[in-house]
C-alpha cells in the first residue's frame, strides 16, 4: 500500500512539474499594426489591389454595355450574327473571369504580392519572438490574434510590447 501511495505521489509531482511550463501570450495583429514596415507594405498591397480592381471594374462595365447592346439589337440580327455576338460575349466574359482569378484567385497575383511584401515583415516578428522566447526561457508563446481564441488571459502575460521593443518599434 505504501509503495502504491508513494508511486501515485511521485506521478502527481512529476505531472505537476511537467505542467509547470513557462509561456507568454502575444498579439501579432497588434505588433504588426505598430510596425511602420508593415503599414507601408500593406498600403502598397492595397494600392496594387485597388488598381487591379479598377481595371476589372472597367472591363465589367464594358461587358455590361455589350450585353445591353446585344439585347437591344438581337431582334434585328440574323441567326448567324446573333451567334457571333453571343460567342463574343461568352469570350469576353471568360476573359474577365480568368483575369479575376489570375489577380485575386487562390495563389493569384495578389497572393504572390502579399508574400513578397508582407512575409518579410512577418518573418522579422517571428524571429524577434523566437529570440525573446529563447532568451527568457519560454516554453510556449501563444498568439491571441486571429484564429486562436483565448477566453481569459492575464494581461501581465501579454508580451507584445516586449516584442516591439526587440524590434526597435515604439
């Protein structure tokens, strides 16, 4: 009985020390929003996206006009001309969809541009977090922004300001 009790006590103590890990909570959205590099990259990305969207909107307006013209004229067109115009409309619509997919689709131009502009800034933050965690002996660093829900977090555990200091951002 003593052996079982001492074994159970040993397991509880072992589990307790295993659970006593040092961790910190950060908010990467807060950190990124404070970084001038990120703001500049995000503005560039927004400008490029707005320019591409303007181009697509112009092509959509052109297509809409072609549809209206076709609807107004189709009663006067021969079957051959009607078929030709329908084919033109179909091709124009396909071109527009392809352009939208190329610019804004999964792994499209916007995705690639985001990787080019934003990823280096995110990597800087990641490296600063990793350096801080190593120097301070954190076992875990949890990110409370986007995706992970933390119902309660003691504010003294938030180390976002320390990461900003590590990056030299005030």
